[in-house]
């Protein structure tokens, strides 16, 4: 857990002891084609709880089901653009989450039976349904994965294009990549990437969110529950020896409580990233609300070790900004607040304000201005390569489908070639 980005202490957890047996499974049909459906649609309906979670399928059955849910929600344009193999891989990543927390399949166990985080014995297996039940909500996970596909595709090409980091005399890799996940929430994006990217090239993920508990503090009910990262468990073989979920992630996940709207928190984060990262940093920002996107661009400017930035902007700045100032400033770039500020806000998951489709023009202007701001690296002669990409990840009438990419030179050819290819394919399929 990171509060000052130098503290790697495993913190206290809210849950009781976890008990299950860890195991692994192989990918299903990783040949670029859809995996076979091993269970009927009726059995899918019969074996889901009210949250849409699978009750007692095997891992292969779960992966088949999640693959088809993901593909169906994506639609043909997104699926054809990024390829079936990626959809299979992402389904496999989510299946590995299930293995980590459920570990076995008990026909008598239904996740909806109770809300307690308990451990159940199933023969010689131990099943922990509490974390999995809280973590996996079908609609939420499918949405998070789909809306991250262009980011996952691009960062994968960036990472795999990097040369293997050299090893020091002690055998520890240096110059590995640090990936910073801004406003991470529970960390779904980093969790996917931890399972997906090569561990020999990525040092860690830093999950930034103001709702994480403080370092060394007891988590409170209003905090994000971090048991899926720092919780403890025992295996059937070891009996009572406690282990941490933290060590089960292929690439470590570190949480950091930071409020990016506070100048002091942002300054401290920038300093620590610059001091502690031995290799390049890449910043990801999905669903950054309001002016947090400007903060991300300024972070890209300010920290020399940050090599790349990918944004998926979300909510627009509120009308209060227009009343307080005439322009937003992002480094050397400024733009009028009246072009992007809008009324309306979310309250308890309900939108209060004008119909959201009225805001599309301002949202498009917001993204264009952020894209322009990315091109100006303050007080530096370093060149920057940028791209604004429209990808239809919101399939139910949403218009927040804009992705902004930026990288300081030298550019990663494979990543940019793939971004260009994706843009061309999307245009062709939408004609």
C-alpha cells in the first residue's frame, strides 16, 4: 500500500481469515477463434444469482460464459477491431480472479445465500465466496472491461515493445515499468493488466484513489474494501499458515490514498513517482471526473519519468468553474471554461440535470481541448506524440467513447501502429 509511494507494508484488512486451495487452469481455445460453449443458455440462466454471478460452474464453463457475455455486449464493431483473441484473453483474466477467491465449485453453495464473508469446506477444497461475491457483479465487470479495451490493447503493445530490463548483480531487474492507475476505484483495470501483461517488464501498479484507507489504519465502512488485494487466506495443505492475496498477483498491486484535487497530494505524488521509479512510468486515467483530467495532463508534464498517458474522460466540469474563472490552464495551453462547463451531476447513481445527450457537444469540445493540452510539455524540448480515438465502448446510447493517447519521444512504434490500425478499422466498419 502506498501513501507516500515508498511504503510497501501490507496493511490491516477488514475481513476474517480466508480459506481455500489455490489452483490454475489453462486458457480455453487460444487460437483466435471463439471457445466452445460448454453449457446451454438455460443452464446459464438457472445457475446465476440475482447479481448475475455464476454459482457453481467449472472454470472453463465460467470462462465460456463470460467470453460470450463480453462479446455480446461489445457488438461486432469493437470485437472485430480488437480481435477475438483479446476477448478470450480478457475472459481468462477474469476467470483467474475467480480461481483466486472462490477456488473450487460447490453445488450446494449459492453466493446469494447470505451476505457474510465466510469460508466453506467442499470435500478437500475450501471455498471463499465473500470477496468474489463483492467483487464480481456481471454488469459492472463487463462494463469495466469493455470500456478499457482500447487502453488494454495499447498498453500491451507498449509494454511488449520495451526491451527486457537489465539485471543487477543481485539478479533484480531494473528499469521495469510502473503503471499508475488514477482514480482506480477497486482497481479492475490494474487487476486485468496484472494478469495480462508480462511480469518481467512491469514492476508494479500504483492504484490512486481518495477512497482507499490510510496506510496502517483500520479500514472504515466508507473506504474501498481492499481485501481483494491485501486480505489473508490459508490453503488446505498449509492449514493455519496465513498468506496474503497481495503475493498472488503476477504483478504487484499497491494502493495509494491520494486526493488529486488537493495540490499538496498531487505534488507529493509527483515527487514520489519521480524519486522511486527506476524505470519509465505510464499513467492511465479511466472515468476521470471533471478537472481531474487536467490534473492528469499536468502530471504528464511535470514528472520526467512519466513516458505515456492514456485518458478516457468522463464527467464535465461543473458550472461553478465558469463562475470562478474564464479559462482552464493546462501547462502552456488554455481554453474557455464556457465551452466545457455544464450543469448536472450524479447523486446516488442518479443523474440530476438536463438530459445527458444535450451535453455531447460540450463533451466533444472537452476532449478536443484535453488532446491539444497533451501536445505541450512545459519547459521542455521533449517531443510528444498524441492521438484522439473514438471507439464505441458504450453500447447503450452513451457518447463517452473518446480515448486520448500521449507519449513523450522516443515513440513506441508498435503501440502507435496499432492505434492507427484500430482507428482505420473502426472507421471502415462504421461506414
